[in-house]
């Protein structure tokens, strides 16, 4: 499990594979100077609910991965996440689309 850290205060764990995809989308949005909301659900052991943060070019963000290998990226998943990031409600995790047989994730 990797960790997304916002402003050295809020931490949320994601699987390394999901975190790598979220990092790509976040980087693309910030490179374009497009601030956005990022929302995630909190674990029931922490009270449940959800957290939303405002991500902008001056945000302090850390993507801390548990594993040392960079996961293979699924372009369809990046596009699905980017679609959510471009909506008024902002980025939130959506399930990874299945890669058709014989196709490779790039």
C-alpha cells in the first residue's frame, strides 16, 4: 500500500497501482495549471465518510509508494480518472477498466 499525503497533514492509503495512476492524472492537471477537487472515502475504522481536498499548483503533495517497481499503466484507467478530474466534482477513484485480451496496457 502506498500513501498519498496532502499538505503534510492528510494521509490516505491506496494500492501502489492505483496511486501511480492518480499521480499521473494529478501531474497532468497541475502541469496545465488546472486546480481540482480530489475526493476519497475513508475507512470505516476511521469513522467512514469522505474527504475532499483542493489540489492546486502550490499544494504540497507526496506520493509514497511501498514497492520499488513502477506499475504498468492502463491508459484507459488514466483517461477514466482524468474524465472525473475534469468534472465540477473533481477527481475520485473509479474502478480500473479491464484490458481486452490480446491488448497490453501502456
